[in-house]
């Protein structure tokens, strides 16, 4: 009985258990990507036009990407408090929204509806920050794969929730809003006391690489399974029982990573109990130390260059230290980074690429309905899956480009932005099947941005003030959404919708006085149908994505020598 208690205690403090729990939290943290699925019901029940829906989308994007408060509090609050605050915001924002959609609460002015969307989506910044900060502390020498996996699960949120919604077998879209309101909060509360620092640096093992590969395999299986399952449900008339079985398999895949902490806690036949406990609690063994030293050499390449700049600056007199400007590849302050043209080129390129991709995600409901699709959830789910693959694949591909080819990381970003430009062109043409191909390209390209840009910024401007730079860069996403969705897409959509309404309802319009006509057209009673709804806006975004790819190539050209210096030891 005593050994069982010790095993349970070791299991509860295993860093892989914390990592798996953080993965589950992250799988509910991407609620912002579900906006494309819930926006049609918001538009229909609240009587909004496309400009008003776009305003909600901008508020949602600001809530999902402005994490200054969460980032500041993470330095003083424990992870459980961060998760609890996120859960409270999630229920408050989306729970109130659900009450309004179902008629149980009175409708609020648009400005207050934007506040509700902001508060509800801002909960994701608490979930994301708590998970990342905790796991970075537990996996100090494996930050790359750990962050990539966590960010990947965040991209799967909408696919997971829409699959659970399919089990309910109900046409009531308000139920999806309810799931968004309570699902993430319940998972966060359940994992509240599991996600925490557990002295993970003392638990490093030679088998860690195999454990990461196991989770990578589960991630790819999960993405492939979701993609095949969603396409099957869209093209085939599956019975309710089959849909239920598909959902059960989904949950089995989500739970399966728990096998790692279980296997590490249960002793093998060759191990005695005391030896296994020592591996979990004592400092690194000699074998693990050797393995870790090899990894340290790879991870120290950038650190040596950037640490050298700190030492060089520290040795200078105070007056010269203030005037000394760092070079790319060294540690910059936020103010110094803002004075560099390269930083603004990265920001502008990120805005054009990710901003236009996010606009597609926010308008998937209207885009699919305009070309004749009734089930908008399929495209929201598929985009979520491709977003996940883009994050995993973008990080992997850009790493090959940098370490094996010696090219700057932004060369990979230019390719991702060309993919998004091609997707916008396909949306504009509206050929048969282009919705499927377009969402695939947008998901891959958009996801790649979140794997490539943060890594590139840490390489070019250092890691000492990376948090501030990253938070500033994320503002490009809602800014791009404001320009593309709030100003371009929604304006052109409403223009075409009003023109169609005049053409199709001339008799009805004739019965209304001219004074009442603008109000009738603005009350959300009309919608746009056909490829013309997004034709011009898609072409504009396609051109701007090509411009973004050009800016990425400019960054690649300007930083080519920097990357050659940073990664020369690896490429030889």
C-alpha cells in the first residue's frame, strides 16, 4: 500500500502528466477559430449585417491576441489562478452571449456585444499563457517541440468542438455557442491543479525524444483522423451510430498521450522500484547528462551569439553602453527593435499574411453559404485541422531550410504566403471544389505563420525581451482582420447584398417609403448569394498576400548574412 501511494505521488508530479494536461487545456483554448461557425446564428438571431458581424470578429480577434494582462499576471499568479480566471471570463462572455442568442436575455447594443465577445475570447490568453509558462519551466531544454505541440492543439479546438456538436444531432446552432461557453471552462477547471511546475528539470531522461515522437505521432493521427472523418460526414450520409463511434475514437486519441506518464511511473520488470523513483526525483543520470549535453550544443548556437552581445555591452562604459546599438542576431530591447526597419518589415508581412488568413476563417460561414453550402461547420473544422498541420509542418520545414540549407527562415514564410494568395484567388473564382482546396491552403499558410515568425524574431532580435516583441507582433493579426474584414470584405459584401435585395425584391421595396429603405437594408434582413459576394475582396487579399510574400523575401535577403553566421556550425 505504501508503494502504491508513492507511485501515485510520483505520477501526480510527473512533468509529462503536466504536459498532457496542458495539451488538453490547449485543445479548448482556440475558441476564437469557431467564430466562423457561430457567426451565421449571431447574424440571423440578432439581425446584423456583415459590417456588424465584422465588428464582432475584430473584437474577438482583439480578445484572442491581446494577452498583455495575462502575460503580466503570469509572473505573479500561479497557473491554477490563471486557469480559473480564464474559465470565469469564458463563461461570462460566451455564456451571456448564449443567453442573448436563445432569447433568455435581452439583446445589447453592438458595442456591448463586442465587449462580451472580447471578454469571452480573452479567456484563451489565460489558458495559453498558463500552459506555455508552466511547460517551459518543466521542459527547459525542449521548448521547441513542446511549444509546437501545444500551439498545434490550440489549432484543433474548432474541429474537436464541432465533432462533439455533431453527436448532439441537432440543427440548433445556439447549442454550439453553449459548448463554447462551458467546454473550455470545464476542462480548465478540471486541469487547474494538474498544470503546475513540478521541478521538471530534474526529471530529464534519455527516453524523452521517444516520448516526443510518440506525441507527434498521436498529433498526426489525430489530424488525419479528423480530416477523414469530417470529409466522410460531409460527403456521405452517416448514421447517428457511426458519428457516435467516430467521436468516441476521437476522445481515445485525445486521451492516449496519458500513456507516457503512466509508463514512466510503472516500473518495468528489469527495474526495481527504488531505481525508477530515483529517475523521477534525482538529478540527471550520467547517460541522460550526456544526451542532454548533445542537445545543449545545438540549442546553444544562438545563445552564444546573443550572450556575447550582452557581455560586450556590459564591458563598455555607461555612456558608450547607452549609445551602442545591437546588431541583428543579438539581444534587442523593444525600443531598439522598433527602430529597425527589419522588425517593421516582419510586422507588415505578418499583418498581410495572417490578417488575410484570419479574415477567411472569420467569414467562412458567409463564404460557404454564398456559394451554396448549408453545413458551414465542415469548413470551420477542416480549416482548424489544416491550421494545426501548418503549425507543425511550418516549424519543421523552416527548421530544415535554416539548419540544412542555410536560408533565412522568412524564405519559408514567403512560400506560406503564396499559398494563402492562391487560396484567395480560388475563392474569387468559386470553381467547383475551390472551398475545400482554398480552406486547405489558408489553414496551412496561416498556421505556418505562427510557427515561423516567433522563431525568426527570437533569432534576429534575441530572447531577452522576446515576450514584449511577441505580444507586439500578435497585434498584427487583429489589425489585419480590422483592415481586411472590417473595412474591405464586409463593405463589399453588404454592397452586393443590398444590390441583390433591390433586384430580387423590387415589389417589396416599392411598398416602403424612401425614408425607411436604408433602415430596412441595414437591419440584417438581406444576405448575399453567389461568387460575387467575395469576388473583389478575395482578389484584393490575394494581391496583398503576394505583396506580403515580397516583403518576406526582402527580409530574407537582408538577413541572409545573419543566418549564415548564426547557423554556420550546423551547416558544415
